[in-house]
């Protein structure tokens, strides 16, 4: 039995339990450690990946270093990585084989199966057979295609995991991040039922309060990634968790909710894909509950543009930005050449524009209150005439 | 509250039934509460932040200074005079969010797409695939074109030949596999109109469609399309009497139902009302899907299974949420033979683009999703109509 990568003592209170899996290297695919057991057309034409393992490693590091839930501190992280030669992950992390992952799914489940206040997180990256947005994907493990088992059986069966977690006593806050390079559906069109991969055998009948499913590639699209650097999904996910998807809680603090992730994650992945001259469309499914996943230690930083209207006033204008406590965040700065660009924490501000020289009498000093919030605030334009 | 001031918000872009949509925070950004527009609110003097998410997806916010004994009127979003334009912008924003133009096109390098000079479409009855004359049903509203793509917005009205059936819109360019989407219209109900967007390049074509119903339906649709699930559910919950008790617009009710399901709030709607939605529109699988999920969340697995079987009998759900939920409920957890009907549903579930609100996927024949995809014969005798 493989030990968790992280195991913190959290006492009797609620905890977070994560299972993180990343598969780039496939033993039985072309260029794998073992010659392919089946011809390419029967292994769906799949090739080795270059970024899935480093994506999972990136997410695991975020959990270890930055994850800050409101109530259930990090308890355990079970981590399995099968990296390609181009990826740099620590040595000694167990490989994402069926023999390792299958028992780990069960021991991960046992951590929270009678603890409704706990939080369960599953992150899986690799080749995948995407199903619907309420099922996630079947993620292929390192030994997929092994001759001693059925074609799809060396896989992580995310749909049965989701069904197995649907019970009243199980952790009621569940988050699934499926980062799968999707197999073309016409190649698996005859596969209607699930195929007994690593999963949970007994489906539950009581949907939890929150079972948020974020998937990186809808059926018939591909998950993209930079070799050795992680997938676009993992990059966007960490950016969202670090502040892009931040929203205010009732007390005025900045948090990441399951609902606040939906739009920014989709937009960021779409934008990153466009930078690579490609398309990738993420989806979100399952049940969301406006639940707080992560509390930011401070307001997220934002890049903001400041301008004045009319534009001809710009050479004479100087801006000062004070926060809601009256502290100056941006000292008197010229607005010429426009726009004035600054990085400031999200929040409520007073923007004051002074006119200098004073003989530029056709313009008048002005002040306005502005609220700057993620993901990207609109340019702030202040009238000085 | 001694020395209080008064504030009255108005949000012309949202119907009154949307409920308390204005979020009010103090100067420390602590939440005061959600406020109903067009009502006087007493507040201590000071600085506040008021914000509302508009159906276009934009967030409108204003910092307001409340003074003792004074009344402040605050308008959020576009005013009454701008509303006709705002409705058009809302529909355009929703269609763009649902089907971004650059999703269809390869934009750079040698493989860059070019806009199609001509594309084709036809309407098919969902029950048997019979072509319907598209000419009376589809009216072009706007065309935009750049080097890489041509986008056409159309208004679609239920064709008389629908006879209560759901309708597939099939679009194609020569030599490519067609794209199919279910139209969010139902004859014999108030859901008679929808807006369609077709984005066509020489090597790809996609279509999406969103309902063009009453103000409430349009708001919920736009919120869902622009990714504001919480706002959609909020409006649906506040307007549940209008949406679900009266079922004035079953498509609006279904979208509101999905928003509430996604946020675990479907129990805020009376079970009987959901059953009415399912029973009063027997050609509409989505009503039965929502009834199934509501029953499942109440722990009534028998009712959940019965409604799911009924939904499957009715056909492919109109909305991607419905298809996803039904596929998740009906997919066997162990290898076993399945019926042809379920086989077809699960095949469509694998092909569908879940980023769109309606069910949409590429196939030569939407009734034969398992068949080998190929470019069709676009002859008018097969019901195809040309657009350029």
C-alpha cells in the first residue's frame, strides 16, 4: 500500500483529502517502455504525452503550499505521477499504474466516507475518454493497453468515483478536476457502459451538496499543453485559484468559490488556447453550491489602466490612487503617455486627478470612487472637463 | 435608524420578477444584503458599493454616498431609453458567449481558415428526420464577415410542419461533415421563437441557438450563456411562480430548472410544478429530465428512474445540461447490452459540445450519430437551402 505524499495531523475536525494523478508516459503506447501490445488502431492512435504529469505536480504543489480552505485544512494528498523524459518532477513519487491507483482510490475514499464536513478533491491528467459533463472522463493510466487486462481497464473510472461519493455521510464538498487529452469519440463510440477501471463499486443515491466537475476538454476537442510546462488547463486552474476567479465573501474578504471558477476558467483556457492558435473549450458540471474552496490571504493583484477624458487633457493630468483606508497606493503619477498602467490589489479606491500646470484652466481636477475586481477590471476613465 | 438616508435602485435591464438583484456592500466591502429594485431602502450615512450582474454578462457597479435625510436614486445598467438596443446587445452577447467566432476558425499560419462564401442549412423533424421547408421559418437578421469567418444571425419561428415535434437545425459547407443543433422552440406553447447564429468557414461550420422568449426567459438564458450560473439561479428562484407554476414558457422554465439543479436549489420549486412541466409538454424530454433529478435529490430513486425512462422515450433532450444529466443517470456502471435508444443517446452525449447551451454536434445525420461521418449531398431536393 502506497503511503500518502502528504499526511497532516488535523485532529477530529474536518479535513481535505486529495487524490492527484498525472500520466504522461504510457508503457504500452509507441515509444513507451514496452513495445505496444496492440496495433495503433486498437489503442486509439494515442501517443506519449509531454505535460500531464507536470500539470498534476503543479496542482499538488499548489495544494501543499497555497491551499487555504475556510474550514477543512489539508489532511492528505495521495500523489501518483508517470512523467515523460522532458518533465521535471521529484524522484520517488509512485507511478500512476493500476496497481498503485486502484487501492489508493479506496483508501482515499475511506478517509472521508463517514465525514460529511470533510472536503474531497480529485485531480487527474492524462489521455482520457470524455463522457458527459456530469460524468467526467475515464482517464487512462500508465499501463493502459497492457495485454493482461481488458483494453480500458487500466484506467481511472471517474464516473464511478463520482457515483460512489453520492451518499449523505460522505464528504459533502467534492471537487473534480479532469485534465484529459480527449480520445476521439468515434474511436470509442461503441463503449456505452463503464469498464471496471479503478473506481468505486457501490454507487450512492444521495447527491452531495457540492460535486463540482471541471473538465479540460469536452468530447471531440483536445487538451493542450506546453511540453514539460504543464497543460493549459492546469496553468489556467492555478491562475484562477490564485486570484483570477476571486469573488467577495459576505465579510468583504476575497475567496474562490465553485461558482466563481466557472466563467474565468473557461475564458482563461480559451484565451491561452488562442495564443497557441488552437481551440480548447473547458466545461463545468455536477452540482455547485456557491461553496468556498479557497480563501485568498490578501486581495488579488490586478492590472489596471487609467485614462482621462477628453484625451487632450492627458498631458496636464496627474493621478493619485488611495485605498478605502485612505492609504496612497499610487502616488501622483503622470497620465501621459496614456494609459497609466498599474498593478494594485483588488478593492475600493478613490482616484484623484490633479491638473498641472494650473493654467490649463479648461480642465478641472476631479475625483471618483472606483471598485477594482477580478478577473480584469475595465479601464478607469475619469472626466476632467 | 436615526439620521438615515434613503436609496432607491432601478435596474431597467431586468424584469421585476428577477427579484433582489442589487448587491449592496459597505465601504469595507462587507455584504449588507441583496436589494430589490424600485423600493426605498434606509441606510446609515456613508459610502456603499452597489453592483448587479447584467444579462449581457457585464457587471455594473456604482459607489454611492448616502447622506442623512436625503434620498438618492441610483440607476444601474442601461436606462429605459436604451433598452431596445440593450435587448439586442444581450442576445448578441449571449450568442457570442455560447459560440465564439474564433472557436470555429483556425486563425493563423498556413492552415488559417477563410470565410465561407456560401453555406447551407435545413430543418429536420426530430422524431423521424423528415426535412421541413426552412424558408418560412428562418429570417436573416444580421451578417458579419471578416477574413476568417462569416457569422450570420437569424430569427427562427416554429414552422407549421413541426406538428409538435422538436426540430434539428443542420448546417453545412461543401465537403465537410454538417453541424447539428436542436432549436429551442416548441410548437403549441409560448416558446415559438429563437435566435440562431451560424459561423461558417470554408473548412468548418458551427451553429448555436438560444430562445427568444419573454423577458424572464431571455435573462435566464443570457446569464447561463455568459457563465453567470448564480445569477441565473437567483432569477429562477425569485421568479419561480411565474416560471414553474404557470409554465408560460416551458423552455424558460427548463433553463431555470437546470440553473437551480446546478446550484442544488431545485427543492425550492414545488414538486407538482415540475411534474406539470414534464406532463404538459410530452414532446419535451427536458421536463422529464428535471423531474427525474428532482426526485433523485429527494431520495425517491423509483420516481427518478421512471422519469428518466420517460425522458429517454421522448428523445434527445433539447439542452446540453439535460443530455448530460440523463446520460449520467442511464449509463450502465457495468458492461451490458443497452437498447438502441439508449445507445443513440449515449453516442450523442459523447459527441456533444457541452460548452453550448443547446445540444449540438457534428454528424451527417443527427438521428444516426453512430454512422460514419461524411459530407452530405447538398442538393435542394434533400431540403437544403443556400445562404451567402
